[in-house]
């Protein structure tokens, strides 16, 4: 059964890698250009999970995740942070937000799936 996934990252290559992995599995993909759009799309599209970059155009990944956790319709959607390096991964893990995980670049297609 195909799922719905939301991807947001300032890094176009990151978005491309994650999108490719999910499309190979026939999932529906939504791409958000910034943190505010992530919240809007998550409320509208109700994705199965959100792949969220740590650096976005307006809100950073942690603030976007906190906004999602504060809203009842999105509080239980799993979030997978997309860290570009170990420092970003540490920030994501130290935030200790519920229902989150973190992948660190370079992203392995199998791990994304």
C-alpha cells in the first residue's frame, strides 16, 4: 500500500535522493519549500511521515517539528530529520522530540526506504 510523504530540505540533492527512494516504492510525495509550508501541507495532506531538513528558509527543522507537535492533527506524524552532518544530527537527537528519528548524509536509498 502506497503512503504519502512530505519532504522539506534546503538542499535540493537531499530532496532528490529521498524523493527517488520513495517514488521507487510508489509512494505519493509532497515537497515543501520552507518550514511554514511543511506545517500547512502536513495539515492539508496528512502524510504518513515527514522528512525534514534541519536548515529551512524560514523556520529551522527543530522549530518546524515543534510546531507540528503542538498541533493535534500533526502531533503523531513521524518525523525523520535529514541531517547534513554529525553536528546537525546531534541537534536533532538532543531536541528529544517524540516520534522522531534522524538520517545523516550521505543518505542511503535503502535506509530511506
